[in-house]
């Protein structure tokens, strides 16, 4: 048995990151070159002081410190500039609520994401990916990021809403959600909250997009209440789980709470999965050898039939490719907690109210934790190599009680989508179109927009999903 290596011992105390500006602190670096700035922080220690405007914050750069922050929710609860912005849309849904309401919420919502429930959605997910790519043609040049966004939107609306609501929901979400995420990205690193109130065109678009999403979800919940039928979708399961029948109404959720959870599923589930799928197609297009191996696996495993639940465990390279994307560009690339009382972290006194930043991207790109982190290598996730990794060095879904509840749904959705696309199509880069991808500037997610690639049909005799 391979024994996981010991983690590098973290250094007590903290140092301040260089390059802070008066009033702005390090916010300008987080705005201009955030990924490069995050990669630089471990050089200055395992707990690094940074300035978010005039406010002092600390970035945790060591897996042991990240674990301490993420597993001690009494001391380090969700909060800080990122969650302050997200609560403007999400309210106190599962992704943004504080510790105490979160425990109740997660217990009630867990049935929505049981593996057996997700298994039932496999045919619907597969069919939506097929339908979303049915209009592709050989030689066509597409913006892959735009198309993966539409694919994941169709998948989530198919599994969440009743049939008569899906077309409107998909249209509103596809138009409004990217505007919202762009607005959150601008706000999460801005040191000056008053700028959000200035009536610029960007702020007006952001507020309009937020209003459209809220209005849509309110209407869908009201329609479901009037209908009263079980449509065997995520909204039906969510409303049944929160109706309080099991305990005489003590655990019932209001429509406002259900609204917040639905919005959370949309905001957390669509842009993240769309980005992972788009990056997967980008990296496959950059490596013809890897692409050929993945196509061979898909052809062998799927044979002449459509992908099913039983196939998922055999799509090993497909899953490892997606895993490597989530290491290279984790969708949740920068997150925050807030100290709920005075405490000590890495030997440093941390006052109540201090913002603590942690970054899966930072951990995933530490060369002492992931050798050659700039190399896209799905084989680093082969069992013998994965078992040699130290604990908590790969955290795309988080750890602890706040670990993403939709992890299994996301993996199933992405594996089906990538296998359906790879079975029929090759996507090759358009020369000169991807220069900006070498160090993309993330917003709420690290998204490759635009990503221009050319479609190539793999042959008229290729069996189709």
C-alpha cells in the first residue's frame, strides 16, 4: 500500500505580501492578475497578510491551515467580500448561509442529491446534451464556452423544472446568469462598495439580470404550488423534502427559503460545470494524443449504445480528464471565511471579524503538492499516483461540513456530457484564437470566454449517442 507523503510543515506566523498600494492594498493585483498573484503567495509564507482596500485579511496557503479553517465552522464561518456579494442574489441559501441555518438546510435538502435520485436523471441529462449539440456541423467554428453554457443550462432546467417551464427558464437563465456572474466578479475584488451604487451601464445590467432571475424563480415556485403534482424533478423533490410532513411541520421551508435554494442551484451549478466542460474540450484540442486516447475509451466503453449509469465507472480517462481540469482551473478559485471570535491561526492572533481567504487554485498549483502544476496531465489521477498525494491538497468541492452537496450530480453530468460530445466530435483550436487563455482573468469562475474551436465530425459511420 502506498503511504501518502507527509505535508510540508507550515511555518508559524505571517508575512505581508509585497506590492500593496495606499487605499487599494492588494485589490489591484487581485483585479489585474489574480491567478499570478495567488501563485506568488506561498513564497511569502503559509499565512500571508494582504490588504483588501484598507481592510486587513489573511490568505491561508497550506493544506493544514485550509483544513483548520474549513472544518471549524464555529470559529471560521462563511462571510467576507465574496459571500457578501453572493448574498445579494442568493439570500441565505445553502451556499451562503451561516453555520446554524446551514445544518438544518443541508439535512432537508440532502434527498435532492441522493445517488439513486441522480441515477434516475441520467437519460434526461444524456438526451439534453444530444439535443443541444444536434445543430453542430462538420467544419463549423463555434464559441465553445457559449455552447457549454447552453448545454449545462438545458441539463439543469430539464432535471429541475416541469416541462412547460423549461423553455422560458433556459432562455432567462442563459441571458441573465452570465451578466450576474460578471457583476459578482467585478464586485468581489473591489475595495470600494460605493462603486456598486453608481448608475453605470454595467451596474444597471447587473441589477436587471438579478431581478429577472428572482422573478423567474418566484413564478416557477408559484406555478408548482398551484399545480400540486409531482413532476419527478429537482424542484418537486426539494419542495417535498421541505414540506414538514415528517415532523408535523417543524422543518417546513417557506417559499422564500425554497426560492433561495433554487437560485443557489442555478448560480452554483451552471457556470461552474459549463466552465469545466469548456476547459476539457480546450485541453483535449491542445493534445491530440490525449484526445485520441479518450476517443478510444469512449468508443470501447459505449460500443453501440447510449451512455448509461453503468458506463460511468468505466469511463476512467474521461473522468480523470475532468478531474485534472478541476485541479488546473477549479471553478471555485477564491473563497472567504470570517473569524467569528478572536482566535489563533498558525501562531498568529486573528481578531474577530478578520477575513480569511483560501484558494483551491493556489493549493492546486503549489509545486511541492502537485509536481509540474502547469502541466495538464490526467494521468496524475491514476490510482497509484493519486494515493501518493497528501490529504487535502485537492479540494475543488471543498471539505468539511460545507463541502459542495452537488458533487456527485456535477461529476455525473460532466462525464455524460464529455462522453457524448467526444463520441461524435473532434474540436480543434482555431489558430491565434486562444492567446488570452494562457492566464485567463477569472470572474466568479475561471471561464474560457470566448473559446473559438472548429468542429470535426468523427466519421459518418461513428455510432451516435
